C-alpha cells in the first residue's frame, strides 16, 4: 500500500501552492501549534474549498455541499445540541449502523467528537464542509432562519487609497459583511468611536495618523479596546510581521491586496475571536 502523502506535498503537486510558499508556511507553523492547512489559510494562499479537497484526498474524508435546503427531522438534529452546533459549527447529517455523520470544518477536533460519541452512543464520522454551508444549515434548521451572529458583522476599512479600500469593501460585501470605509487614521478613529465595528482593517501608513497610532488610540479606550485590528502593509518581511503582532494587531495582510486573502484573513480573525470568547 502506498504511503499517504503529506498535505503540503499534495498542495504543491496539485499546483495550489509553490514549494517556496510551502517552505514559508512550514517556517511560520513552527511553535504555533496550528495545522499546516490553517497556517496556509491564515496566509491567504489557499481557499477553504481547496483545503477541504486536499484534506479529503490526504485523509480519506468525505465532503458534502449545499445540504441546508434538505429536510432534517429532529431525531437527527437532537443528537447535536444547538449550542454546540453554533459554537463549533457542526451539523448532523445522517445516522446509520451505529454511526453519526457530522458536517464539520475541523475533523480533528477529537474532544468534540469524543463528547458527541459519549452523548449519543454512536461512532462519529466527520464529513468536511465549508463554514458557509454549515452556517446556512444551522441557521435554517436550529435557529429558524436567524443568522448565527444575530446580524451582520461590521467591518471598518481604513486606507488612504480609495482604490484599495474599494477592492476590500467589495470583497467583504460579497461575503455578507456590513462594511464601513475611512480614508485616514483620524477619520478611522472617529468612525470607530461612533460605530464600534466588530473588526478593523487599517493601512500602516496614512495621513494625519498612521495605523500603529490609530491602533494605540483605539485599544487605549475601554469602549473599543477589545476590537480586533488587522494591519495592511506593503512590507511583508518576517520582521514586519513580528512588529505588527507584538504591537497588538491580530494579524497582518501584505500588499498588493488580494480579495481572496482579505476574506480568508477576516474569517480567521472572527474564528480566533470566537475561540477566545
């Protein structure tokens, strides 16, 4: 039997990432405690769907898409508690022969799988699905159509380049976020105090107040101190990344801006926030 290939090798051979990108990801992974796939998604070089396909190939997981419209009775839904479905993004798909197939974004969450196995007396079979597919199903079948967040998440984009701000705004609007835009640090600070967004994406170099000064002002105010901030920067060296993270930014996005990278980083940022909470 042929040896199972490593995820990085699969992604390189399929042309999804380059050898150099893999090397950067492996270096970034060291000491982080994160799986390689999560690191690559954090870096914005792989989409969630590409990661799912790679995991399915590497580990033999089944995948499922667009299952929210299908009918599910409460005999199945009741096997996964509503709070767990919402918090962990899980959705029960099918029970058969002592097994329960569960849609998940993280098939390696053994603690949750073990909990469900003990609760139901069934063997848990993880099935890979996107966050959107699971969110849609949980919203429809557990929450009666109510969004998981209780409403749109609000993101403030602060960049003195209208072109860059528009690219980011358009990408995030397509994902269903409520997006505000400001064009310098002072305007960004005023908008933050008035609107209290759920997340801020700001440029590092801006007129009147740069990104670092704006972050310090926002996090120095108790009313806005908990807002996560992602830094946009044209400098993408390891030293620049370290400086941004040590300064309190949740993450950083290198320029030139790529919409897929922005969306990936934003989704990961909200996941990190939920985990911390």
